[in-house]
C-alpha cells in the first residue's frame, strides 16, 4: 500500500508540473501567420480601391493593415506565453491577458485611449470566454461517453413487437415464422396432397431403376 500511495502522489505531482513555453518562438510564428492574413486583406483593399495605385499599393497605401494584423498576432502569442511562464499556470487568464494586449494594438490605430481600452477589453473578453468554454462558445462540461451499441439495443427492446402480432399482420414467410411453423406446414401438405413430409422418403436402390 505504501508503494502504491507513493506512486500515486508522484504521478499526481507530475501531472500538475508546468512546462515553460517558448514565448519568442511562438510570437514569431504567430506574427508570420497573422501578417500573411493581413497581407491578404490588404491586397483585397488595394484591389477594391477606386484609384490606380499599382501593385505596391498593398504596402504603400494599405500596408497599415499588414502591420496591425502582424502586431496583434505577435503581441497576443507573446503575452499569453509570457503570462503562463510567469504565473506557471496554463489557464483561461493567459489568453485573456493576451487578448487585451492584442486588442490594444488594434486600438492604437485610432490614436485614442478609449479605443485602446475598448478594443482591448472586447478582444480579451472574447478570447477568454472562448478559451474557458473549450473553444465551443458553450457552457464548459464533460461530454458523457455514449455507448452507441447499448443505446441502440435499448431502443430496439423498447420498440420490439411480439412475433405473434407480426405474423398476424404480415403472415408467415419471407423470413418471418412463428413457433411451430414446420408442424403446421406438414399438416397443410398432408391435408392437401396426402403426403406426410415428416416421414423420411424411402431410398430407391439404383438397380431397381435400371
């Protein structure tokens, strides 16, 4: 018992051990991904422009979109990982903090303190709730494992009808036979043709037919 308890405690302590994250590496990857998304949106904005600004207008005219998207992605991922490393916890608060910083990056584009705080609070709330609900935007709960076979068997038993009722409605045949079908069939053949199918047919010797 002592060894089992010690193993259980050791296993439990390993489960709660926090593993540090690479904040810089994650931020660089996120910056590239969101920067690519910003480049795509900037290209759409440049295409829809009424003025002929050329292909480089993606960077010269609407390049701010690329910068904002890249800054938001990098700031969110770096802040989230850095918060987790400092707190040594991987919970909902980390993406909430990262969402506030990322939203602030978007608010800086409007050069207004209310915009910075407003966008930061909005994105922090959205990402915090999204992470808290497990990425489903629904209440956090553990889905119960459903035994599909057992459920189907229970439904089959609940809707099962007696054989006698089925035979009375459909008649015998086509794979549906009530108990005693063989005897009833033999009786009908005996009455109709005078042949007793329950008795074995006598074997005919080959010499008798020649």
